[in-house]
C-alpha cells in the first residue's frame, strides 16, 4: 500500500533551509533537492529577469505599464518580505494582462521568502494557468513542484510532475525525470521509482550512470524491506 513519507525538514535555496536532523531514509531526496534546488531557482530567477527586461522594452511607451513595473520593483526590494508580499498582492489587482504571469511568479518568490508555502503554491498555480502553453507557465510548474516538495506534499508534487510530464511528450528533461523518480519513492511507489532510475541510468554514462543505478539499488532494497515486514 502506498503511503506518504514522514515530513521532511526545510531545504535550501528556493526550497528553504535544511533541518539539522534528517532520517537516513529521507537523505537521498534531500540531497537531490539541495543539489538541484539552485538550478530550479536559477531557472525562475533568470526567467523573471528576462521577462521583466522584455516587458520594459516592449512596454516602455506605455505609462501604465511603466508605472506598474516601477512599483513592483520597489516592492520586491523591501527588507520585510511579508510586508512586500502583502503590498504586491494589492498591486497585483491592477496588473496589466501581459504582466500577470510575471506578477504571480514574483508573488510566489516573495511567499517562499516569507515561508508562506500555501500562498506560494496558490500563486504558482495561477502563473501556470495564465500561461499554460508558454515558457513562463513551465517555470511556474517547476516552482510549484519545488514548493510541494518543500512542504512534503508528495502526492501533490507527483500530480504536478505528471501534468508537466505529459506536456513534454516523449522528451522529458533529465531534471524532471529525477524529480519524478525521487517523488515516487517518497509516495511509497518504490517499484516504479526503481524502474525509472534504471531507465535514467541507461541514458547516462560514467559517474552519472553509476549514481542512478545506486539510487535504483537503494530503492529496490527499501522495497524489499517493506515487503518482508509483518
């Protein structure tokens, strides 16, 4: 029977700070999140920067847009991130249509910095829905998955991963494959997690291939222990 794993401590980077006590069973997922949290955060932050610059360039003659972007930039610079979050939520009501996704992604980042995971998840969903077929929507989906993992909501994370998985068709990026495998393990589906890690290892070489095979072996041993328990 599948079951949710124990709640994990907070992680680093986009995912927060790691707790000081980590169970041996949870260590691989924490290592993975810590290892790739910066990459996910980097995707989001670079996207925010590029989108913001593009918006400024395309909308420089629009006084309303310029005023909005200026106000948003000032809000995000506030030291009190909880206050910044509240202020941006109010400003978001006036967001021009072309800047709604950028606003939601920025709200999500502020919510994470304010340790308001529920709020972050809500606005990342809004961002994903606002640009369902675009790059910004994809970034929002990755950020949503990361926030679910930080919150130890593995079933929710897996659902978000599956939704993104379908969008890629048959060419899922390595990061998404790893996210799925580790999350499957956390939900208790060790067999599928094991098989996916084996499949991933066949696409890699050298140290990387060995690492994924080691993860598959460790999860396979975990599954064996579960089946032998009374």
